[in-house]
């Protein structure tokens, strides 16, 4: 029984692949810096702040594009049916990239013409970058992994107690 619990508890928990995690690390700080520079432009009206934002958004789109490609490959390479978390991650990452691309076009306009929509669009893209990083770095199949860790801890408790029976079924039987 102990061997079955240990075997059930040792399945691979699938976090992001390392290259995917590296690419996912780019959009969040770059889009955040773009939002800060948009806010600086809104406060000072110095045109150079919109140039900073344009470059930061372009760099965030490059990193986000590679993260999107990695997410799509990860979704297609799953041997079982993809779960909702992977699909939601891909959708949030796609929407973040598309809105970031629209934000890049907004920044391509004249600096004085960008301000009302620029700040709100940058804030929305930054929020989506935060959500995609949260979903991506939290890993996939977390519920199953938590259940398997519970089984592993139960197996270790059984092994350390020296008892050959499952403590959950022993508590159900009335004592004689």
C-alpha cells in the first residue's frame, strides 16, 4: 500500500519551461516602465517620455511575442486535453499582446494627441501582463499537484508511524 501511495504522489508537476519563463519575465517590467513613463509625460509634457514609452512597449512586445509562441507550443504539445488554465493563460497573453500592439500604434501618433487613451491603454496592458505572469508562474495542474503532495505526506506518515493500515480508514472503524 505504501508503494502505491508513493507512486501516485510522484507525478511530474509542470511549471513553465525555463526559456518560456525567461520570455514571460520581459512584458511585466517593460509595460510597467512604459506606464510610468506615460504618467511622467502626463505630468510634465516632455516629449521624450513618449519616446521612452514607445521603446519600452516595443521591447515588451518582443518578449511577449516569444512568450506567446512558447505558450502556444506548450498548449499544442500537451498529450492530454488542455485544461482551462492553459487556455486562459494563452487567451490573456494574446489579448495582452494585441492591446500592447495597439498601444504601440497609439504611441506612434503625435505626442500631444496620445494622452487620454495612452495612459488608460498602458494601464490595461500592464494589468494583463500582471495577470498573465500570475497564471504562467503559478504553474499548471496545481490542484492535482496539491493532492499528490497530500498523498505523499500521508504515505510518509504511514511509513514513520510503523502502521500498515491507512489512518483515514482506521479512524472510521469503531473500537472494540
